[in-house]
């Protein structure tokens, strides 16, 4: 299963490192990643492969959300198909 993870918030040191470390700790592979800074705002999108994950999807979502709270950024995760359907023109 692939999921799209988005991170948005004020730029600061360590956002990519901490999100990546969380995913790695749960055996979640980052398949693709894009990040940019827009007017001081950090914006990142990742495609992650949860096939080998050692935690359930809902638990991963909660963990990423909690990590976002600690970092002062918004972190969300959704199934790749849901993301694609939402952004279809």
C-alpha cells in the first residue's frame, strides 16, 4: 500500500530528518519526496510504501500527527488512491 504524506508549517531545522526517522523506525519506505519553502513555509509531500510496516495505518497516522504537533507543523497521511481521486480534474 502506498500513502501520501504531507507536511506543512513554518520552516525549521530537522523536519525532514524527524519525519524520515519516524517512518524508518516503522519500516516504512519513502518512495518519492518533494519539498520546498514558500515564503518561509515548509511544504513537503512524500509517497511512502507501507507494505513492510510494523504498525497499522491508523496508528501511523496518529503517530505522524503527534510528531507534527511536537514540531509545530501539520502532518497528514492518506491512501494514494484517495489522494489521486481528490486531485483529479
